[in-house]
């Protein structure tokens, strides 16, 4: 099976397995997702979702967060780890949104990359989830599963994985496909234990079925 054919089959099966898969970070406005993805670095989404509740209680909009002292932000976000750098980036980011974008998150990929603390993974997530544009989010689940399945071969660098996936994943499927990889990576094709290949919907087409 060629990679493009494999990709389409994987998409079809994961869509059936996880029909309602979506972003596991809670947000109701674009700027909140921007904050959450920064906090999610080396932290679980579940913990981020708890921490941001307290953050937004105190700072309910872009202007409030832009005007906040970085040290005060750090106190709240510290449970997510790397509190100092995350607070610094969030503060700087909110100031840019306030001063340059009238409080809105830009819907341009390159503009997003210029925001403090925003890399390709975060920018793709926002482009796909907020703006409904083609996106491929190469997080750890995506990289691990795509190598195991055989969609890429021995590539660990996020940008390189992203570039390879753009060649075989239909643009309109990219965002949801990556969300489904997260669900599948957490429940079945796990990282810290042996993958549960016996109950995997991709068992018969996975290149590394049975990998330890």
C-alpha cells in the first residue's frame, strides 16, 4: 500500500473510531487557545484546563492580561511548569494582540509564528481549530504514531514530519486527523507502555504492529 493510500485508510478508520475527536484544551475564544497552547508545553491538557480557569477569573480578556504584571501571571500558571518563561511569553503575546491586532488573534500562519512562544505546532492548531484552515499539528502523539504506522519513516523532527504529512494528508482532513491521533495515542498506541495492538483499529495495516 502506498503512503497516500495508507493515509486515506488510516483517516477513514480513525474517523470511525473517534468521530467526535477535537481539541482537548478548553477555550471559547481564540486568545484563550493561544494562552493554553503555551501553557501546554511539557504539561498535560487536563492540568492546563484547570489552571486557566483561575487565570481568566482574574484576567477575563486580552487587555486585562496584557496589563497584568508578569510576576502575577507566573504565580497562577506555575503549576503548569516553566512558569517564568510561560508567563513572560503570555504577557508579551497579549500586549502584541492588544497593540497590533485590536485584541484579536491573527488568522495568518506567519503572523502567528512571530508571536512570543508560538511555534509551528501551536500556529497550526490555531489555524485549524479557530479558523478552520488546513493544518497539521505535529505533537508527540502525531510523530510517534505516524512513524509506527508507516506514514513517515524514522523522522522525529516535528517540522520534517509536518512537511511529509502535507504530501499525503488531504488538507481538509489534517486538523481532525491530528486530533484523532492524540486520542488514539493516549488510549491505544501508547508511549509509556506496550501499545495495545490487539485492540487497535489499524492493526492489520500498521507497519510496526507489535512494536514494544
